[in-house]
C-alpha cells in the first residue's frame, strides 16, 4: 500500500485512479426518447432521412422565381401574377412559371419552379390576382433546401454525449423514438462515525446529523449516477469491512466519508486495502480542502474515501467523484464551466498545494467581482452560499485583490 498520506498532486491522483478503470459504459439500456433527457448516448446515432425532406419556406410570403424580382424597389415594384396558394402539409399541384408567384406560409413546401420566397412585408396587393414586389430576393433566399440541416448517414449524436432538448427533438424529426443510453452507475454512499445520527433525529450533546450522505447523493444525481444511501457505520474496522463487502457486489462506485484523516483512529485505508486488489492507489492529495482523500480500486470497483467535513467532502467529490461517474457512463468529459472575474479580496495560500476557495459573484461598476468566502471546512452553508470555486495554483502563496481569476462554476 502507498505510504500513509503521501501527498499526490490532484491531476496525478485522478489519473492514477482512472488508469485503473475500464472505459465505460458499464452497461446500456434502451429508453423512449422523451424519458432520456440528460442521459448519455451509448451508441453513435446516424441520420436516416434528410432534414428537411423537401424545400420549404422559412417565412410567410410569396414563392417566386428570383430573377422576376431583380431590380424591384418601392418606387419601381415588380408585378407578379398570383397562381395559387400552397396548403400546409400538401404537395403543391401547380408550377411557378416566369411572372408568377404563390402564397406560401412558414414551413410550406416550395412549389416546383420557384427558387426563393419574398417576405410578406415586402409585398402589397396591386389588384385582384396580382402583387407588387418591393424588394428583390436572391435564389435560395428565405427557404431551406433538402438535407440542409442533416444528410442521411450523417452523425447526429456521438456516443458519450448527453441528450439535450435540441437533440431529443432532432431524433423525433428522424422518426427515432427510442435511444440506447448508458446505465446509470450505482453509487453506494457510506457515512462512518459514532457521532453521526439520522437527520430526522434530535442530536444529543456531541452528536451531529449526517449531512454528507445527502449532499453527496445530490451530487451523484447531478452527474448522472444513481445514489444508494447505505446509512451510518460505527467507527469500527470490522463494521466498515462488513459494509464494504456487502455493497461492493452491487455498487459500481463506493464512497466512504470520514475515517480518512491522519489520526490514530484512522483505519479506512487499511480496511479498503484488504477488500480487493490493487487496493489503495492514493492516500493524500496535495489540495485544500480535502488533503486526506483516499482513491482505491478493489477488484475493478472504485472506492473513494472522502473527508468527513461537509465542505471538504463536496469539493473533493467535484474533483474526483464526478470524473469517475463520467468514466463509468462512457461520457465524453464535459467542459468545466468557468467565468472570468476580478478578485475582491486577498486569498492567502500555502505554496506547494492546490487550494480551492469558494467565492460569491457580484457585479460592481460593470465589473464581475469574486468575493472570497472565508470558511471552516465543516460549515456546509459557507459552501452553499458560493457561486463557484477559485483554484490557487500550488506554485503561489495566494492571490491578490484585483487579480483576474477563473471561477469554476458550481451547478
């Protein structure tokens, strides 16, 4: 087992863990498209039909031959004979010849012979059966051509992408009403500590309600996993070992909170090491908050030991749990959303480690300000009031007020 609390840079620690995991997805299922919002597509989807399937108008107006409008203006309009009206959902039964036009509505099928549409606003009635064109149009103007959006065989959605509303609509436009998606990873969440009680109980002196199980479950759901709350385990090695052996066969990822600090009561790493091979890969990450993090793989199943302090647990979960869930889903890693802001106050740090500091965003005199939230790692509402995190690199001793920083947004 690696030396106890040998600190590893965060990026290296994550790579050690991911290098010991297979590429996802861990399983697939077929769902109706309306039930698959935000699910990860497991198989690349190709277009079956061209979109649009026919030339169609993008405006209300008149289908015309573009050369008939060339030179038209308000002072010298072009005059065209109305040949008919395009009914929605029906193929036009007439052809547009030179000097003719047809009434057409948005989405209507372009009649044969026409190659452009004049917007209704740039026309006016001249006399019954005749219109004035007040502005010229070019060939192809105000219409969509067959296959302009999608060609048959074109990749619609790459495997590993999450389904968004636009893609769902696109699948329906192709007549694809079901989709193969990655199975949600089952994430077992174990809280350990003799002082912990259920949130629905009243704490006695020295007791605290379990926070981490529920905040971590929400984070797991946010990133596409299926949380399984396993309750509270006493601070005894045999109790934790028994619980781990119980949940590991059914879980795809297991989280253990508390029991990971460098203290005489620490046994989490030793217990995990005995559960399966290769065991503990990292015990100690060069980051604040969350230094005593444990990253392990036991017989192909990842186990992450998180600090017991709620703020530390959530920050570490964003850095390590979220990427593991993405790997198990076979998801193409999403870009971490960030925003540029000017730091409103000094943030001290210790050289040699990465610090993640919560900030609140405010606008002052037209400039986005990132105000640091000075906190202690067991105070959950200090993090809940933050909009994002600022990373202080390991090679600095802090950031100065007025510096521009990238704020990693918290969803």
